[in-house]
């Protein structure tokens, strides 16, 4: 199935089976003992059975030379232990939660693993500290549904298709990201044994380009996590783990203390930049909703990719600088395709509520795209006509002052009166949690720039019917 599908049993055991105290936390700051436990996991993993690893490769990457970690010799640490307080270790050793946990290992470890970076352990050795979760078998990536690209009958449509075929994310790109995710999950489980790491965003939703970064969501428990306290504590430990044990394979790890904190880093093997968040589970759900839309109709993915390239070229595709995020742009394209006189897309959440309900457990959301058949639209518009119509819709037809973009409802709806939407320049509803995905656009100057680009691009494209008039193809292709 999808790379994050879980075989055998759910990622979280029922409450009566949870032996790890970390998962009994309420959404408040961790206790002193719980932080000590996680820090102990970080500093005192038993590497006595670590062995010399053979050079590893994948794709066209050169072999990586590895050896036994220099930080350890048998059970003795060579480096200075005074960084971790003795009283912290003493509390851990006498912790009431250290009795061995017996589990039913439904899914056996695979003997043939592949890594995006050398592991710290022999492939057949599972440290005691991770034995509270069933080990996972590496599973193949699910190939997307067979879908033929639309026929191009005019120059503009042909340009869009050629740009899409050149710049779309390849299976090899996704495989590199998945290899990194799988290895990082095993590493992070040394700190938080029952956690799961999901690949989310454009890498998996069908709208990724070859240059797309990787987004990762670390799920540590089923309940919401306080992003200002719990999430920052968790990411602090993850960041420290990356900086010490994985410094040879991860570079430039940064802890960004934003509203939703993240750890940014680069995997030296895949050369992919990653953003890792904690328990932002709506990102997992919307990844598979968008993936279903992506493969529902064969004009969706090419149109989304060219819109993202166009927006990036005109500097209106960067939420960190007060413009539109890629996620908002995708929702804007889907909304436009839903609101045509003869719609190209329906509302999946209305037609298949059981597949896209927030009550669906996280380890089952990847089934949704498999349960939805292709959508047969009577609209035969070409890709060129659709791009022109998209620009015209937001330049002249959509009422930015009173309307909200809603993919969930498949129409423009009146703005709510609550503070989330009041006095906002652009309102794009997140399909699951109802927040405003375009809240980053909080300056009138940036809003006017966005509207101006829609209007100017529509006028240019209408007159010339040449994609180069609004998006230089050579530059867009080189960037990929």
C-alpha cells in the first residue's frame, strides 16, 4: 500500500495495553520523570551489540563508509558522562515503569532492509528499548493508479504537459524520501518507542515536483499535543539526537520555534531538505485527501504543477514571506475545478464521508484513495483553457471580501464571523479542521500583489496563448 501503511496491527495499542507512561500524558507539559526517561533513552541506548556495517548504496549515490560508533566500547562510554546528571540516571534505574513489556510481535522484522543512512544497529538486532512496539516490515511503495495524461490539441496545453512531464516528482525521488523516513522512524523510536513517522505533503499527495522538500509528521500519541510546550520538548530531544548520533548523515538540523514548531534538516544521502513536526495529524489526513483528488481526473496534476510554478516565479508562493503556501494554491485549483458550470471535480468529503471522516484512525487513512473510483466529467476543456480560466476566476470573478474557498463544500461560501476569518485578506478553508490555510497573507501590500499577478497573467495569457508569457519555460524547467 502507501509507504506509511501499517501492517498487522494499529500503531497505537488500546489504552489498557499501553505500558509506556509517555502515552498516558494529558495535553500538558511533561513531568520531570517523563523527560528524564526520554533523555535516558537518548543518552543510554545499549550499543554493545553494534557491529561494523558494510558500505551502503541506493540509486546513483556513492557508497557510504561506516564503522562501529567511536562513542562506545562495549558497555563503557568513552565520552564524558557528566553531561547527564547522576540523579537523573538513578531515578531512571529505579523507575516503576521499567519492568519488561511482553508483546505479541505480529509482524516479524524483515531480514532485507534498505537504509537512506547507515543504521546504528545490526539489522537483526532490536534494542530492548524499542520492544514495546511491534517491529515493522519494510513495505513497497504503492504505485499510483494507472492514469493517462490528457491529449494536448493546442500549443498552450502542450506546453503545460511538457512542463509537467519534465518537473513532476519521479518514483525514484519518492523512494529516496521513503527510505529516509523509514530509517528516521527507527531512530526516533529509540527516544519515543510507540511513535510513528509519516511522510506527508507534496511528496505523497501527488502534486510534488522533483525539487519538492519532504514533510514529516511525528505522531507520539493519539491525543492532541500542545505545540508550545510538549511539541517543543519532543523536538528538542529529536534535534539533539540528530546533532549527535546522526551528525554524519544529517546536516544543518535546526529547531524552528514557530506556532507549529519544526526541525529542519537535510539528508546527506538523498540530498532532500525535510521539515519534521509533531502530531500535526491533519497533515496526514489532507495528504491522502489531496492524493485522491490528484488521481481522480487526469487534468488535475498538470494544472496544479503549472500553477505552483507560476506562483513561485511571481514570488507569491511563500507563506514565510506573507504570500500563499503551496497547500493553499492546491486547494484554490481544486476549488476552481469544482465550481465550473460543468465541474471537473466533486466534493469527495460529501460523496465518501466514511473514507474522509476525522474519526478514521490514522493508520487507516491511506486506504481512502483505493476506495474512490475515477471521476467521469462531461467537461472537455483543454489544459490551456483551464489555466486561463483559473487565472480569470481569481482575477475577476471570486469575491475576496465576502467569500471563502471551500473544497469541502465544493463551492464558495460566505465567510464566518468568528475571529479566524474576520479582517483576513484571503480565506481558504482547511478541509478537515476548518482553519484558514491562507492566514499568512496578513499584509494588504502582499494581498494586492497576489491579485495583481492573477489579473496581469490572465490578460497576457489571453492575448498570447503562450505559457512563456507568464512563466518562462526554460527557467521553470531548470529549477524543476
